[in-house]
């Protein structure tokens, strides 16, 4: 595919009832990808996730885990112990998400410097003189 290739496949049209939009609504937020990647390594307790993800509030972690659980990507297992213990892990469906996330991670690492350079160039050109 050339750099000037602009044809968007019809399957990527972003209509109201679009599977791509639904998935991006879930994994396109600030926290879901980080949570999925961490859970891809191993099962975590809530407090472990909270400590591992810098800047996430307890409320946002709770909301994101609920959404990922609702979407079938994460399972929540509560144990009747004192103190209560809750483990989170990826489902089989959630594990399949690691494949495209790994590709995205590789792409981001390969192109980080290009994107930073493009931003700097854009910002210099847009700056008032």
C-alpha cells in the first residue's frame, strides 16, 4: 500500500451500528488498554491494578473494570474471605484483544519519533511570528 493510498474499505465505514465504533468506545478510552495489558500478564487484585496504573482513581478503575466485565473481556471473581478478596483476569475473548494491542504497541514504538517530529514541525509552522 502506498503512502498516498486513501481508499477506506467499506467495512470501516463508521455508521451508527458499527462494530468498530463499539470496540473503539471500549478500548479507545484512557484506561481500558492499560488494564487489558496488565491482566494479559496475570490475574490481578483491584489494589494491584490501582497501584500499577499511575493516575487512575479508584472510581475510574471500578467503572472501567465493570465495563470490561460487561463486554465479556474480564472476569471478576470474589472470594468470601476476611478481608474480602476480588481477582480480575482476562477472559478468552479478552485475550484475543492482546493480539491487535500488541501490533498497536509495536506500531507506536516504531513511529513515536516520527509523530513527535511531525508535531514539532506542525507547532513551529502554526506558531505566530
